[in-house]
């Protein structure tokens, strides 16, 4: 239940289950981003392809949180090596679970998303995975991939599809993210070793 209260300074706020939501508007809302807030896209991309994560450094390992791995190329927590290793782990998981339908993959507007998308396609092609993308490689809203999986799998018991969403969600512009959606359209369960397997692969210098 939501209700409104008046603060001591006269401002109105909304509360929900005892939590107070501040309705103040940030001074930068609706304004062009300031130069100091912009990211150096060229630096991000160069680091993505050229920097190699060190498996001995915990912060540079693959770490799956809410359905996926997130980081930034600038501190070697989201680089091409991460994408290659995670995508290969997904391919191995598909073989183990007999998932042989198409894989839907989409990406958002973060600077690292498109290069990560391209890198993932290389691994998927090498594993002969039929991959479906938006027309013209257009940006894809995260729910669209889940919807595509559910629509394709409806009424099927074999030849099921799954998907990848290349996005760090709400994280800052310098961030990259990589999520795996299972055949139910939602985040992969704990039986999907797509988080631990890449760490093993990189530690043994496979990726």
C-alpha cells in the first residue's frame, strides 16, 4: 500500500511498506550530460580487446550475480576473454542439457555491448549453434529475448531454444554485462555452470 506524507520542510514524499521515497528531482535531470560524466569509448573498446584478465585476481574472474556477469574493461573485469569463456561454457551447457534449438541473442546501447555481442557470435558460430538476432543487428530490449524464447518453445518438448542478453542493465555507461536465459525464458538456474566453468577454462589458459 502506498500513501503520501508531508515532510517537515513541506515537501511531499511517497511511502511504501514503511520505506520513504524521495521525490526531489536531480538538478541534472533533463540536461545534456556534462563532459566530466562522459566515458572514453575508444579507451573502453581498446581495453576490451587488448587487456587480459588475471585469474589470480578475484575481481577479474567471471562472477555471476543476477543471472549474469558484469564489469568494465578498464579494470579487466569485462573483456573479450570473459565473453569468449562464458559463451563457450554456454555451448557446453547446451550440449549437456541437449538444448539443440536456436539461441536468441540481443544487446543494448552500452558501449561494450556491441563488441561483446560480436565476440559471442564468433564462439557460437565455432560451435555450430544456430543463432537468431534482431533484424539489422538492432538494439534489443532485455524482455524481448525472453519473449522470443517462450514464443519459440511454446508447445515444444524437443529442439528448445535459449538465449543471451548482452547488457549490464542499470549499471554505468562504462559497464558491460552478459546474461544467459534458459529455455524457460528466465535466468539460468544453479545447475547451469556458466559461472564456474569459465573460471576453470581461464585458469587452465583455454581462454
